[in-house]
């Protein structure tokens, strides 16, 4: 029975597990084909079984592992294939795979940390929106009947809330459908249109703290990739091109391309980095030291560790900043609606007293 496309494509966590176990087997001096056969027989995932068999078949025909990876439904990106090819050529494939796995795990850890930092504040905001919608849809109409009996003009804030409720009532479910359609269209536009992605990237980079976190994470990822590629024996310009392909951020890609062109014109690596203004000064300084000592890869790994430490600190700061900010936003949103509703009643009570 043919394996479906979905079953034959490795998911991110499966790819990490696959490469991790393959590196362990190769470090134990297990031959490549035997290592793939062991993965095929010990892993329960249909995708791993299918990919392992494909690799075994093509390696058996005389292809290298990197060449065989091309025919795996894009389970391995160009950067991974280039690293594997460099590791095979230099005889350091187990070490290259180990560094690649560490890099992939660092990326996963960053996404998990960022998600954890944003989940609670965004959850609070969504709850506030839901409570506000309930107030406008069901509660405000009950108060409106009471307000009509007052026979006096309502305060401006209260009248605005009543008007908003009436507008929501008139739109009905079409308002929800319209909102969902806008969200779906925005997501589609982000996935399909480069201009939308650039706008989102610029907007995120402009957010205090979050923008700096994302910038430093991109620099750390670039440092890790370059260190791994250079250690595998690739020339600096080729390593730069592959690193730019692995960074899905237009401005950062453009900066890496500018650095590559400057190196090809004879400029030093650190000088080219500094001219782009897109990289942390710490990265520029340590790369300059690495050029002088002939240890660029080692200095890039140091940059990665230092920037990752900075990213972790800033993520904690982001979480501490967002939580009180979102709590205040929730209080203003929900509390403002309630005050606007009860204000005419308070005024009427004062008049009667």
C-alpha cells in the first residue's frame, strides 16, 4: 500500500528525533545504512519508517546521504542537506548532526518560551473581549429598557455604549462571520504575499522588548548556523548564503546577502557585519577577534551562547511587562463598560436624594 504524502513527511519533532538518533548511532561507529535500518525497525512513526527506507534505497544505489535527502518530500531543508553534505565530505557527519540537532532544539525552546510568555497576557485579553461582547449583546439591552424610563439624556459614554450595543445587535452573527473572514484573509495574505509578511515583520520588530528579542534570536540562530557550517569545512561565503536561506525574515536575509557581497569584494567579515547595522555589536566584536585569531567558528558559538542568554532574560522581562499591562487593559475595557452602564443610575439616585 502506498504511503500517503502526510505520512511520508517528517514533522519538526520527528525530524529532530530522527537526526538525534542517527547521530548517536553514527557516533557509536554503526555504518550509515545499518543505522538507518535500525531507525526503521525501532521507530513507530510511519513517516520515519518511510523516510528511512527511501534513504536506504538511494544510498544503496550509490548516492550520498545529502543527495538522498532531496527525495524525501522536503523533510530536510536545504541548510540541513548542505550541512550533511559538508559533514560527509569532511568525515565529521556525526558531529555535524549533533550540532544541527542542538540548533533545532534551541529553536524549539525559543518558540516554547515565547509562547509561554505571551499565552497568559493574550488569554486575559481574549477573556476581556468575550466578557465585553456578552455585556454588549445581552446586558446592555436590559439596561436600555431602564434608561428609556428615565426620560433624560444619557451621558456621552453611556450613549456610546448603547449605540455600540445596538450596532452589534443589528449586525448579529454576520459580525462574527465578518471577523472570522478578516482573520482568515489576513492569515492567507501573510502566508502567500511577501509584502504582508514584510509589514508584519516591521510591526513586530517595532514592539518594545519583543522586537529586540526577535532580533537577538535571529542573530543567535545565524551565529549557530554559521559556526556549524564553518566547522564542517564550508567556505564563509557559501555558509553565509545557506544561513540566509534558513532565516525567514526579509530584512535579516537582505543584511546577510549584503555581508556576503562585501566579503566577495574583499572586505573582512566583521567589518561587513558592522556596516549592516542589523547585528548585535557583541557579534561584530567577537567575530573581529575570531578573524584575528583564526577562530571564527569558536567565536560564533560564543556569540550564540551569549545572545541566547540575553534572549532568555528579555523573554522574562517581556512576560513581567505584559501581564500587568494586560490586566490594566482588561480592567479599563470591562470596568469602563460597567461604569458607563451604571453612571446614569448613580446620577438618578443623587437627584432623587
